[in-house]
């Protein structure tokens, strides 16, 4: 569908307002659901009317939800590319090619981008897309979107796995823990009151 290839940016929701030489950005939305609890809430006050500032149309379907931080929008595409564009004018910042299509949504945390593709979780530098590390999850096609709390990344792992995995992002060699569930995990975890919640 054509609509899947387009990111629309609406005034106020999005974000870039000019006041002379000053650019004012709205609150960052750094992961699917905005925060570790997936509240989808913001303190932003929205206007009653919106106008289109720009739209971005790529060469491949955009399935993942965009994440926004420091004026940079990051999203994955079905061609296996993770793209970063500037919020102010949609100009491309960087592209990183993975080995499989990107269905999950990125989490941005402390200047780094965390996003699954295929059987790996990638960590990229937000400013330039440089790869910092990747973690082999053992799944075939990860669809769960990661959430990060206190330097720990939580993610579900689907077929053939039936697991939730916790990874120390400062030392991703060995996971902190893996928990086996009763079915394959494609949903995305939330963190609240030191508990990990996943369906």
C-alpha cells in the first residue's frame, strides 16, 4: 500500500516551529509508545488545527513506528534499511543496511539507536548510524520492539523462540537473563514498577 511508504509530519505534532533563528522541537518520542511504560502520553498541548509541513516517501514500505530524538527521526523499512532523517526538513542523515527486513520499531536511548532485524538486535550511533554492536537473538524474524530501562534492553523473541530477553546495553555479550514463555513472543514489552510486562 502506498500509504505505508509515507511518513506525514503535521504541525505541532511534529515538531518544528521557526521563531526567527530559533528552532523549537516538541517532546522526544524515543520508542514505540513513547516511554518504557508504553503510555503513549505526552504533556504537549496540541493545536486545534494542523497543516502538512512535509512528507517523506521512500522506495520501500515503512512498517515500523518512527522514533524521534534530538531532531532526528529513525525508522526501519522492509528493504532491510534503517533510515534517519532530519525532523526539520526530512533531509537524509544516514542509512544502515541490515540483513533482513525491519518490522520492529527503534528505541533511542542516550544517543544510540536499538532496533531488531532478522535474528539480531542492532545498536547504532544516533548521530551518524555507525554500528556499535549487534546481539544474536536466535529468532528468525524479530517483530518485538525493544524497551530500555536503566541501561537494560528488554525484547521478546519470536519463532522458533518463546523468550523474553534482558540485555545489558553496556555489555551485550551475554544476556542478563532469558525467560521461556508458553508461546512465541511477537508483542513488545513494557516496564513498570520494576516489572516487565508482555503479552
